[in-house]
């Protein structure tokens, strides 16, 4: 193969031509995805054109240069680059993190006309004499960019690259990579380099020439190295250009989706080709200086033979010459000379004339002397090292002379020299060697270096007596000592190290080449960075598996880190066990039990059907089968009245649970299956429905629980009967008293005791064996493990003591029988609302049907009846809510009083409405609906399935209330019900299952995280603060900047588009109503053919068939509306978000009521979840159907997801839907009411206990136990 390919250069064109062509061919393909904003090529082209026009109006165009200094990763950065070249000017980039002094030098040397900064703000530096000009595209001879590299005199040197150079490079690379399956719109290219490096140009145009998507990697991850691997997987990266040092940190699986891997910037170790080359992935080792337009040659790596830098790109000429500039023979070493279409130029004419001088021996009029030694080989050149003092570090080319000049200029320094040194792990370290004078000050020296040099060019300082020189008088860098102690402040003496301190010190030497002299030595002051921190952690985990990269930042000194490591020794949360899947025998038993429990639910259908046909048979012109009144009355009393349902349920439950007491039982064993069946009986019988709420104390006693006098119990008692509630105790809504949970392979069952006068806050969980002492209080959202002493206030998950409670004698308002009746009547009235609406729907449907054929009129009948029924139900809920709130006032009220009854009724009504009117929630109509109910709701509020007493809630404009949030509920204590005004400030965010208690406030622009509580008044929360946990703890959070046009300020067309999509939510409502009609018709036909007793026998199977149809419709809608969901981000005002919510409506209106809720914990639920796209392994025990974005969920063999859990694959912070995977490995357990956030995983046989929060991106090691909000190691007594 020849080294001369100049005559094969691609046809001349500009980068603007390339972008325009791509935008025309792929207008709707994603061009940039920075994790917050996605720009299509059409959108990008529009923004670029707009900026180019703005620059032209400012008098900037062809022949001008414009500086760029914009925060990395933003879309503005790339719009700025493209906008400048589209205006005909050249862009001059400076990294936003580089010192101001360097920016002034670069922009001054380039003589820029202006500088584009953050938010595309233009600062004109040479405004005089400039006037608006017409927009004129560049020619091939105009400069596209000017990038500054390190200069040997201490001054950076600018290299100008024309459009001819740049476009030829882009087109030439297209002839190298992936010729069988070229890069295309389905590819995603990582942008991990600063735009101040020329290699960033390769990243950008690898995407933009082919219609692929450029995905900027967060700068913090790029610097850390180790953490970038998971990011590659999470962002579906398929094309990567990086340096070998960084690649070596990533596990092979991190590149699973990468099909093109380009290496450059450093010498490539041979093992990388062997490690990463696969049949489906091309790996290229490339070489090229900035002066020859990024890349001059490349070679594909196969893992075989030596690592080459290869042969030239089409349009480039290469030659290898000796010291006399004559070509060397095959196999000999010489200096690499570059010619051809890629040759750029220096801004400095003298430097340009020197470095690009003609080479007569080759017959080249212009040639670049690279200064690199290579071996001439016709199969591909081999790199042999630098010929001078110019080196590459981390992909950035550095002139050691520039570093030398900075060192020598330091106060108190007699002489300075720099050199690159390698540690035993292969890390390259930039070291500055100094000979100092008595007045030298280390802190002053470091401050000056950091001000003058980019961070990557600030060396680690070491002191030497003399600087060794060669005979020529130049510094002999090879003779400089290594390793060498880092320079430290005067007077600081070396100390003897031992134990863990010595272990850390040895690893410092191995990883960073640092000789530690004191436990006070600081990792970062010694030259450590995120990359070396990751390497250090990798080695420390061999002996201390719990250490994290964060520990290096939290404990940066050797001594502090050693102490932290010592505290981690012998982790106590490790449990050796392997959790098996649920046994097949138990699964089969559940299928039989499911038939029985669905038949039990079907008896309510039968009762309503028999009553309805009996009442209407005489007034409709239809041959309706009827049943005798005695059978209707008996069935109605048992199945339609609270006493009947409770007696039936408790009888069946006591029979099922007979003989079961506290203890630990095997997963899938008889006790486990009997407990599951008992809970299904309670659910399917209707014993725990709203109409039975005032009967809960009676229900609990019939189950075997001991309930004291005047106890206020506003939650469901456990089927175990192992509950003891003392007199005058107060238990708020949604408290989990079940007293059992499945921990992997063991089922824990225990008693729960709530002593006299104690209070348990809403959404708390009392685990087996929990005891709440006399007069004690448990804050909302807490988890109680063990005993709480008398007269103490506990909060948190796990709950801990917060304060002592002074013993108080408070006159407790008595319970009055008349209000017991009133609560029962109101509960019955609320429960009757859907019955009334259904009656109206059936009536309208019958009118539409008339005497016509039911088959012919099925669709009109269902549509008319369904719409009327929904409207009637909405009107009834609205009317009752307004009536109940009419006289409601904030304050403390006796539980048995009109005010308390109003508050209780309103909250229960709103709770039921979230299910009955689900299509109204999580929609653009939700704020208007809440406003109509009496809430004060600001403009542009987004609200999901929020629960509140509307009259007492104020929500500021542009706030966001996520799924299942609880805002301003009531509280109970001492026989009183407390309500108060609750406020959510402007632009605040209340996360999933977040709570704001009565009288609390979410601050303006504040954030309350998932499963967390709003701060109390005493905390004096300030605007913009964020809170995590219960009790809430202030946390640091940086709000991401997003495109307001897709988050807070959508255009009218987007509002219209969303309304049209959300209007489709009526479809699942109508399908649900139609399915009810079909089931009822089928049951009537069964009765007509085989008699009334046949429907008692067959109603269970009929409901299961209905469940299969409903869940199938939900599955079909998911695939039709959103297809297979992938990791990524979508702003609120985007089609995907609306379609995804529509798919959720199908789930909530069809799959959930017909199948998912009744099948929890069974393989039937698992089968449906698989149909939705989830990966569900063998014998998984899953008690929740709420697995949003099922495609992103992986529950492996034997995993356990407890009741009330949310496997949360998305977050909606800053109004951007951010989605990622969640994995529970074999045998992992997520305890009841816990939440696991996106990008998190639980290891094999690991356990996260009840009421816990697994943070985003968190990984729980195998066979460990964790608990808390957020989780920490669970060390049990």
C-alpha cells in the first residue's frame, strides 16, 4: 500500500455543505442529545441559521474569527460552532474551564471580532467600523476553525484549518470506517472531548455527516473515567473516539453497543486490540497532529500483530525521512513528514514558514514536520516516539517548553523543567522539577500556575538540587529522578506510616507515583484527579468492597481515607444465602386460588346483575332472565352491604389463617400461600372497600385483632389478626399494619402493637414485631422496626428518636354513635357514586339501543353510555366535593364532629376520584379540575395523581406535583382531626409519593424528592432548597437548564397537540365500559341458557377471560403508542410523554381493575408484565403492577418486589422525563413500600428493607442488606 494518496482527495466542499445535505436528508433525526435537550437536524439547522443571521447583522462574516467559550455539553456550544462557520467566519474555541488569562491570550492572538458565551451572548471586541452585512456562506478557502496548541516558547500557537481541509478530512474518514454498514441515523456518537481540542471535530462530524446523533458526555464523567462506562451503556452509544488510557478503565460490557471505536492521542497498548475487537466492532488506531487536520492516518486493530498508526487518509501524503530529509528504507525509523490536502497553517507567519517549509528531497512545496519518529512499513507505519519535547497527555498535546517557561517564571524559582513520568499502573504524570530559592512559597506558586495554565497542564511539583543537562546545554529530562517526593510546605517533615495508612500510601505510589510523607497528604493537592481516583478505588475494593469514588472526595487525605476504610472493615450487612425462585407447586396453587378469588369478586357482579334485571325487567322491552327475590336479597345482603362482606371475608380469612402465628416461614410454603390467599379474599370480597371504612374496627376485631376503646383507625387491619391497638390510639390513612413481608427466601410474620394514646402518621409502615409505646408518635412516612419507648416522637425510615414527648393530660372528645352512623352513611354515599353513574350509563345505552339489534348498536350504545356515565360521575364527585368543603375550616376538630366528617369525606372522595377519573389526572386538565374543586392552582401547574383537600391547598405557578403525592391531608391525635393550609411555592417540585403535611410549605423553586416529606416550618426552608427523606434533610442539587419552550413555555401548537392526544384518553374508558357490558351480557346469556345457578359457577372464569381481554388491550396500546421504550430523556411538551401517559391510562382503566391488582404475586401478573416488555425471570414474586416503562425493567430469577413498591424507571425533574433501566438480580428483594430509582440495581440475593429509597444510579452489592431513605447498610441486632 502506498503512503502517497494526495491524488485521491475527496471533491472540494465546505462543512456547511455537509451539514445542509444531512439536514435535508435526515430532518427529523436527532442531531444532538445532551441528556436534557434533543435537537433534530431540522431544529439544529434552523437555530444555526438564526445565529448566522444574528452574526451577519452584527457585521461578522467571511474572513472574521469568533471566539467560543461556552459551557461544555450544552446545545448552545454546538449551535455556536455551526452558526459561526455558517456565517462564513472561523470559530476559535477556548474551554470554559480554562483560566481567563489563557482565553485572553487565545482570543488576542486570533484577533477575534467577538466572543460567543453562555446563552449565545455575543460580546463584540472590534465593533468599530462594522455594519450589518448580508449572510454569505463560506468558500472552501475560508477558515473553518482556529485551534491553539501548546507553544514551546510558553505562548500557545494558533492553527487555522480551512473548509477544504476540514471537509476533506470528514469525507476521507467516511471511506475508512464501517464500509459494510456505514454510520447512520440510528447511531449515537459520544462527544467526550473539549472543543478546544481538535479531536472534538472528529466526534462532531462523525455524527453530523451521516445523520447520527451527537451525545455529549458530562465533563465530570469524562474526567472520572471509570464512571463513563455505565454512561455509555445507559445512553446507547455506538460510536466512540477516545484515548487508550480512558478506554482501559472501561469493562468490556460497557462497549456492548459500540460498533466503532476510534483511538488516538496517545500510543496504543497492544492488549487493547485483543480486549475490545469483536466481529461486530471495528477498532481503529489513528494518528494526526492539529497541523494536518486532526487525523492523517489510521489502522484497524484486530488483536493480531503490532499496533500500527497505519496508512494515510485519501488526500494525505506521508513519508519517513532521515536527518538529511531523505526517505528511509523499508523497516527503518525516521521522522514522519505529512503533506496533502489536510495541511493547515499557523497564524504566526514565521512559525508557518518554518514548520511547513518546502521539502525538495520529496518534491513537496509544502510539508509538515511532525517531530514524531515512526517505523516505515508498507503494511502501516509504527509509532516510535516523539522527536522533541512535545508530548500528548490525556489526548491533549503539550509543549513541555511551555510548562518549563511557566515554572521558571515562578517567584523564588532558580530553574524549572517538566517531564512526563509513568506510574506502575501506566498512568502518565506531568511533573514539574524546581530548584528553589529561600523566598519560594509553594501556595503562591500553585496559585500562579493554576491561573496561567489549563488544569491538565498544571504539573505536580517536586524539588531537586540541580537540573541535569545534556552536552548541548539542554535539560536532560530522562535524567530527572522518579519517583520523587511531592514538594510540600516548608517545615513539614516526613512521618513513618503503618497499617491502613501505609496501604493507602502504597497505592498512591502505584497509581499516581506519589511518595507519601505524611497522613495529611491530600490526594488532589498531590495531583490526583477523578481518573486516578477511580483507579485507586478499583484497587481498594479488593480489600474494602464498600468504598466508593465519593469516599476519595469526602476523605481526600491519606489519614482520613485510612480511617474511613478501617470503619468499613468486615461489613456487618453481608448475609450468605441464595434465594430460590417461588416453587412451581406454589405457583400452580396460586392459579387455583386465583380462580376462587375471582369467583368471590364475581359474586358482587352477580348480586348487582340479579338486582338490576329484576328491577328493570318489567319496564324494558327485552326478554331478561330474572331470579327469585329471596336469592336476590340474600346475595345482596352478603355481597353488597358492608356487614355482609365483612362477615363473609372474616369467616373465610379466619378459616384460611387458622393456626398461623408469628414466625419465619419459607417462600412459597403453605403458610406463605395461605397468607396470600387470605389477603386476596379480603380484597376480592370488597370487605376493605370505602363503604366499609367506618367498620374497620369491627372488621379488625372479627379477624382476631384487639382494638381498644375509642381508637381511631383510618387504615386497613392485617388479615393475620396479630394487631393490638390500645385505647385512644390514632392511626392515620394508608398506614401498613400487615405485620409481614417477604425477605427473599423467608416470610416474616409478627405482631404489631400500638399502645394506648399512641399516634401513627399516614403512609407509615410497622414491620413484624413493631411496638409503638404509650403516648408515642410516629411521623408520616416512617418505618418502625422494633420498639418505640413510651412518650417519644420518632421519625424516618428506619424511624429514630427525634424528641421526648411531655406527658400530657388532654381531655379527649368522646366518640358519639350518631357520628359513627354519619361516617358510615357518607362512606356509603361516596361508594354509591359510580353505581349511580353506571345506572345513568345503562339507561342512556338502553335508549340508544331501543328495539334494535344489540350487535348492530353495540358501538353507539357503548359510546353514548360510556360518555354519559363518565360525565355523570365527574359531576357527582364535583358536586359532593364542593358540598363537603363548603363549611370546612382549618384547625383541630373532634373526630366525631361535622368538620372532621367533612375533611375525612373530602379526602376519601378525592382518593377514589384518582381511580374513577384517572383520565383527568396527569393531564393538561388536572389543574383546572383541582381548581374547580376549590384548590388555588397557579398558571402552568402540572399535577399527576395528587391527593389533597382542595380548599386548603395552594399551588404556585409552574409547579410540578408528581405521581401519588399527598398535599395537605388531615392528621389525627388525641381524638382530634387536624387540617391546615398547605402551600407549594412557584416552580416547586414534589416528587413521587412525596408528602406535604397540613400547615407545611414547599419553598419556591424547591424540591421534595421521591418518598420524602416537605420541611417543617421550624426548618425555615429557603427558596431553591431541596429536601430528601422523612424527616427531610437538605441536599445539594443543581437544576439543569432545559429548553423552556418544551418544559415551561410551550407554543400554542404544542398545547393543541397535547390536548388532541389526551382527548384519546376517553378510548380506554369506553373500552372498559364496553367490556363491562359484554361481561354482563355473557352472564345473562349463561343465566338464560343454564339457569341462575350457572352464573354463580361460571362468573369467576368469565371475569378471568375479561381480564385477559383487558390486559391484552393494554398491552396492544402500549406497543402501538410508544413501542419499545429505550433509555433517554423527553421534555414534558413532547409527543412521547403524552403517548406514554395515554398508554398508562389503558393500564389503569383496563389492565389494573380487570387483572393486575387481583393477580399480584402470581405468575399471571408476571406473564402480563412480560407482554408489556419487562424481563421477568423464573419464580419472581411481584406484588405490584406499577412498573412504568416496562421495557427498562429486569427482574431476574427469584427476585421479590413487595407490596406498595414502585420500580421507578423515570424521573420528571425540571419537567424532563428522564428514563433508565432498573435491575433486580437473581434473588434480590425490594421490601414493601420501597422505591428504586432509574439506573439502579440490586445485586444477587441482596435485600433492601421496607420503606427504603434506592437512589438513582445506585448499585447494591450481592448478598448485602440495606435499609433507609436513602438506603444505608442494614445491620440487624
